C-alpha cells in the first residue's frame, strides 16, 4: 500500500489555500457557490460565485496518495496564476472558473476524472498530471475527444501529441545535460535508481545509451514500485556495485525519496563519495524530506527559487504572500504557473476560448518572460528552456552551479535511442505532425 505522507502534508497546508479569491466549482456539483479561505497573514477572502460570464478550466492533479507530496504544490501555482489573471481582468474580459479534481495517485482515476471534466463540466482546457503514468492514462482521452491538456512536469520524451502542451523539460533540456555534467565533474560509473513506471525506465534507457556514447558505464539499475519505501535492498546493491564511490542518478518520485535519502545517509553514503543527481527532487521535496538528508546532493532543473531574475523575484514574492513565508517555489510549480499564462495568451490571440484548434495554432510561437527566463512555445508543443544544475545548500535551497548558454530548444524524440534517432515533431505542418524523419538524418 502506498504510504500516505503526501496526503497528510496536503491537509496541513494545501487545503486552506486552494480557494483564495478564485472562482471555484465544487467537484460533482452543478452549482458554483461563494466560499472563503484563509492564507497566512490574511483574513478570509470571499470567492465570487459564477455569473455565467466565465471561462471554465479544469485542474487535475493528485491531492491524495503518494504523489500528493509534489502535486499539491503545482495546484497552488496554477491557482496563483489564475488569481492574478482574474484580478487583472481575466481572459477576453471573462473570469476563469476552476473545476478541481483529484487523480488520487491512481492512473485509471486520472482518466475517469479527465472524461468527467471534458464531458460533464465542459471545461475549455485542463491543467494537470505529474507522472508520465498519469499523462499516458489521459492521453487517449484528450486525443479521442480532441481536447487540450497542459502538462507542467519534466518527462522522458518519446511523445509528441497534438492535444498536449508540455511546459516541463524534454530529456535534452534536463537529463542529458545532467549526465554530461556528471561525466565531466563526478565520475564515469553510474548506478540508476528509479520508480517503476514509464518515466524512470525510459529516462534510464536514454541515460544508458548516452553513457555508451560518452564513455561512461552503467554499473547497476534498480526500481521501486511508486510509493514503496523498502529501499534497503537498493542501498545494498549500490554499495556492492560502487564500493569506492560513484554517481547515483535518481528518478524516484513521491514518498520513496524520503526513505531513500534517509537510508543513504544512515548507510554512510554521503555526497562526497556518492553524489546523487535527482530529476524529481526540488525545493518542496527538500523541505518535506528534511534538508539535513540532502545537503550536498544535486538536482537538474530549468528553474530554482534562487534564479536571479526580476520575474522570479516577483513570482517568489507573490507565492509567499499567497501561501506563507515559509513556502518555497520549485521547477514544476514554475512550469505550471507559466503554462496558465501561455494558455491565456493563446486564447487572446485566437480571440476565442471555445475553438481549440484556433487556440492550438495560436499557442505556437507564444513567448513569456518566465521566472526561469524567456520561454517560447515550439511547433512540437514543447517550450525552449534554460538548463540549470543546483546543489542543495544548508538552508534547503539550491546553489546554482551550472547554467546553459541560454534557452535550449526542445527535442521530444530522443537522439541517443536508435529507434527515434533522426525523428522530429512539427504540428504546423500536416505532412510532418507528431513524428517525421528529418531529411539527411
């Protein structure tokens, strides 16, 4: 049974914040009512009832179960963006109305809730999912109904859907630069640790091919069922495969990371000899796991709270004002925040919230001065992103130790994996679409 740490954390701080100054519709109800919420330092603020002059959107994330440790924070960021947009006059002069659903860390539930939001609630778009398992579960729903999903989390690539906009990193914008940096700075021998579902397994397939091409070596590979905390066997295998130290590439998700880092420290496997590079550990996870277990380890992202840009300072200030000064921001939250704005800009360029084909066309080329830096939506429905590597410091935030030379263009189809080498995606050309062979490749 999946450990329910994430749900307890959500109950502590998440549920009190989700309704602030937003148009919220109770799930499963046909009536929108006025509600109130409390945020630290603020008195209860009424939420306006729907006037009928609104644009309805869905939010679909895990508010319970093992993934709630991460996904509730993404909801907070999406709701902050919606609140800001509504306060500034809305979209096409209309306020955004939110219908929120809980995927409950269960992939069939995600598909069921996506169908409900589209068919019953008649939302115009959905912001949602974290794991690739949940995204894969809903992908057929969005494609069969020709609807629209905005997905905010870094992922394994090997996908390019007309019905999904991806604002997290493709592998060439996170995983591949992290491997290159580790090979140059930390060693050639890698042990791969991941949760047992599509993202970690596909990511590790890419890493193994990249290591072969770059002179590295995979000395071990192991997986845990999502939510499983029995990490002792993995620690034992790491010690056997890397008796003198080496690189650990970590794609565990959810509660499993809590046990992993605590037992790594308990076994004496510190970052000096066993540096861990994580691709699903960010500021919020550090806060919840405990910074003392993570100081000195690494993460690869496009955004950290410590990014020094005017847009980020504004974002962090607004987030803390909304949810409390002790809260932190992170990469998936930033990607979730900016995707709401990119959707808004696309709707306004299209001049309609109802014609999804017009919005899809209008989304391509959209630019946004994001907290991470300038991003732009590509014809493959992914965005350009700056790549950064951070090291956990004593205060639980990240010291940014490496940054790419500007935004990196997204490559959904991996160029290390033989089955997809030479392929690309372009939704502006009907002769190309989701997967086509590049001439000369």
